[in-house]
């Protein structure tokens, strides 16, 4: 009971600090976002474009990107980006630590430039391995806590699904991955006060890591009680507010008697207001967490009464800034806010109508055929995809030693057949005797590696094909010719798309027949999309953004996304407006799309409110 009282007491103290320094925190974060958006991001774009131009390239994707990184221009770019990102983290996080220190001591406000200068002078503290570890720790820990939802720099993208699928497919790798995650979490907690030691005690990065670890270890019980208690309170309050908000929206939809047009407008306002609240709460949450950890740092580090907290040598603000003057003009802010809110409500209504009223016309591609129901890239997998009414079947093709084009993903046959040899070392007469269900014990039927022409004959007029060409041993041109000859032999030019991670293959295809649709498979891309001579982008799910989709559609190119196997991912991508989703769950996804078509507008709107 005493522990709970202590948590409530500390929570009240944090709220008290926030009330005292609320305007400081908000102004600081607004100014920092403006600085990053108007200064740092243009500098980063200029550096990337200039060094790519110096290297003689306009677009980098896949292996080209990694080759560029290890080039002199790439190494220089990475060094400059590390310096820039370190500066951004120092300003964003270090500045908030300085603010929380001043608020804790109830000191007068310093100017933004004064805090900015103080933070940037700390850059030498981050030299060496210790500095890298501190920066990584800040990034990882804040990402785990979802601190600063709109932060420009502190954001780790989730690990792509296809990598996680591979991790979870192997028990040993799963265990190693779990151990690694545990180690990262433990170290992140041990080093949680490293930025406080750097910014407030002028420690070097190595000293900060060591001192933070010691501080947490010596006070582990107290630390965990407060850390867990405050976190649980935040979760409880957030869930409570979310439930209240959804009850309010649901009540409006179901029980308020307003004509449909007006109701849609009101719902659009609710969605926009929800977005504003989420952004505002992200600012508030970042301020709250910074103040929480700063208070906890002082509680643990200065528990000896002989220690005295020394204020930082920062000048007090002696003039009114633009944001200070703006905050004073409350009537102007209110009127401007109402006008902007009204305009954005109309825009939001159009966006929601377009999304909610969409007929879910996105195409579904069965990955390697319906590989969840049959061995991948097999005739049975193609038949299952046809039965499921998938729009496309994605298949992988390679060339054998005797120049046959066959369906197989791996170059080595061991995973699927148990034979430890490469496809280009073997003739098809031997390959066709192998059972590819070897690697998928759940299938009882034997399946062989089929020829591309067999699949074309089966698929004609029944399902479209996404044929991924996987060249080996510099056979890009011969493979392109052979694949196109087979497609033309079956008059299926309008029923296939040719994709590859090898851009040269796609250019060979275009040289032979410019009317055949081609798609560049990408798991990373930097540069000018317009320079890519392809009809569509096949992009790994984690890298798909609204900007990428909008830019691709501006260039009249489709966006196909791989590999999507969860419902949340499907709905997110539909909302982004992608054209095709490649999945192992083709039957399930197609059933979801059918269900979505039957839902009424307001059911879809509720879903839109929750997911987006």
C-alpha cells in the first residue's frame, strides 16, 4: 500500500512539474521540429543527392545501396549522417533533459538558442565507442517506450515480417534472437540515465554509461518500482481515455439523428480532432517521460544530503521570442485554429470518404502460389491459388545447367529437396525427380519442380502471373529471352508481369518487348524514382509510406507490396492506396476483402478511427 501511495505521490509531482513548465516543453518541441524540418532534413537531402551525383548515380536500391555505402562517397556520407543524427538527438533529447533540470529546480526560462548552443557543445562528449552506445541506447529505449510518436529522429522501424518469419522458422535462431532482445532491454535500462550524466554532470559518454549502470544496479528495487508503477499508470489512463473516446464516437454514429451528409462531416471532425489529440499527446508524453526520468535520476543520485544540485550555467531569456509573442495572442490563436480546423475538416472528410467508400479493389497475389496450402512454387500451389481466386500467383524462376527455366526460389536445393547442390549445376532430367515437399513435412503429396511452360499452360486465362527472374552466372540476357519466348508462345503478354531484384534483367526485358510490364523488387531505395524504367515497384512492407505510394502513382507506376501476412498490415496498406498485396494468406485476405465490401459506411468508419 505504501508503494502505491509513493507512486501516486511521484505522479502528482511530475504533473506539477509539467504544469510549471508546460509552455517551455511545447515551445521547445515546436521549435525543434521546425529546426529539423527546415534545416537538418534539407541538409541531409542535399548531402545524399550531391554524393550520389558525384558517384554518378541517381537512384540506389538493394545491393547497389550497400555497394555505395562502402564506397568513398558512401563512407563520407555515413560519417556526416552520424554527426547530423547525433546533433539531432542531442538537441531533441539533451535539450529536454536541460529543460527538465531547470523546471525541477524552478529556474527561469533560457532562450532556445542558449539551450541549443549548450547541447551542441556536448558533441565532443560522444566521441568513441561509448558515444555510439549512448546514441543507440537512446534510440532503442525511446522506441521501446513509444516516446515521442512524432519524433523526427527517434524512430526504429519494425523488423520486416519476412525476416521475422525466418527467425521464427528456426528454433535456435528464435532462442538467440530472444536472448539478444533481452540483452538489449537490460542494457537499455541500465544506461537509461546516460544522457542525464552527460548533460547535467558533464561526463564523457563512457563515464555516463558506467555511472548510469552503477546507479541503476545500486537502486534496482526502487528504480523498478517507480519505473513499472508510473508506466502502468500511463497505460491505464491511456486505455481509459481511449475507451471514453470510442464510446463517444460510437454513440454519435448510432444514436444521433443527423442526416448522412452532416453526420459524415461531424465524423470527419472527430477523426481530425483525434489526430490533433494524438500529436499533442505525443508532445506531452515526451515531456512527461523526460521529467519522470530526470526526477528519478535526482532521487537516486542525490539521495546523499551532502550532494548539492548545481544549476547549469545558462543565461536566462532576456527577450520575447516569436513563439512567446504568439502564445500571448490567445484570441488570434483561437480564431486561426478554428479557421484551419474547419478547412482541414472538409479535407479530412474527402480523404475518409475516398478511403471508407473504397471498394477494396486491391489485387491479391499468392506468394509462390498458395504456399500455405501446398509446397511453394509447385503445380499444386498454382492450382490452389486458382481455386482461391487470387488475382496473381507470384513465382520464382531460375535456369538449369541444360538451359531449362524452372520454378524454384532458392539457388541451393537443400532446403526443399535435401540435395545440397545448386540449380545451375544440375540438368532438369535429374531435378524433376526430386520431391520439393521434403522441406515442408506437413504436405503428404509429393510435388516436383515444374517447368515454367507447364505453369503458363495451367495458368492461361485462369490467373495472372508475377514471374520473378532470378539470374545466376551472368545469364540475365539469356533468361530474359527464354522467359519472354515462352510467354509469347502461350500468348500471355497481358497476363504476366516480370519482376526481379536485378535491374539489368528488367532492362533486357524492356529492350526485347517494351509492352511487357516489369517491376523492380526493392527492400531499400534512395534517390529519384522517376529514373527507374519499370512499370511498378515491388516494395517490402516496412518501407511502404504514403509518400512513396503518392510519388509512384504520380509517375503512373503501380505499388506491389511484399510480404504481408497479418490483417493489420493489409488494412494499413489498403488505406495507403497500394495496388497489389503479395501474401502467403491469399485465401484469408480475399475473404477479408469480401467482408469489407459488405460493411456499411459507419462500420468502416469506426474501423478507420481505430486503425488509422
